[in-house]
C-alpha cells in the first residue's frame, strides 16, 4: 500500500470515528463501528459475518433488517458498498474511483433491471386486463 493510500484510509477512519462518536448508541452506530475498518473491496466483510457481529452486541436483527439499515446509512451519505458472491460483502469505498465503480457496476445494473421488470409487468397487465381497464391506471 502506498503512502497516499494509507493516508486516505487513515483519514477515512478518523472521519468515521468522529461521526460514530457523535452518534447516539443504537443499531446505526453498531453497524458503522463494525464496518469502519472494512475499507476497500478487498476488505469486504460477508453479510452473514456482519449480521453475527451485530447480534452478538445485543441487537436482535434479521438479515432483511441489516440490509434495510445499511440501505438507510447509504441514504445518509455513508459510502458503503457491497458485492455479492464468493468474497463479497460490505465495505467502505476506499476512494472516489472505487465508489464510482460500485455505482456503475452494481447500482446502475439494478436500476436497469428494475426498469425492465416494470416494463414487463405493465405489458403483462395490458395483456391481462386490457389497455383501457381501470386496473391499468394503478400502474
């Protein structure tokens, strides 16, 4: 790791530590505390492991609850990324480039898939109920 990369990590950890310290105790604080050293895609923590760590701390949370909470933290501006598959999990983006890569490869593809699902559902509804059916206005 270069000196520049190390400095960037230390800066991010200091920033996270400050924000975590200012937070009230609770689930958000616990999740961020567990994730704060998982910087960069290569340091991702598997979802199951993170879930177990949070549960051990006394939070009765489900897998779905953890995913929802992480989604809320992302909406609060925390650069939390995730990958699936072997070696995947949650991590903080190391820098702008890694965040942009996550956005392009993970989020944009999900948006495209959801758009495709929406179009297919609307087409199916038109076939099922007809173009001028009252139900079609619900879409």
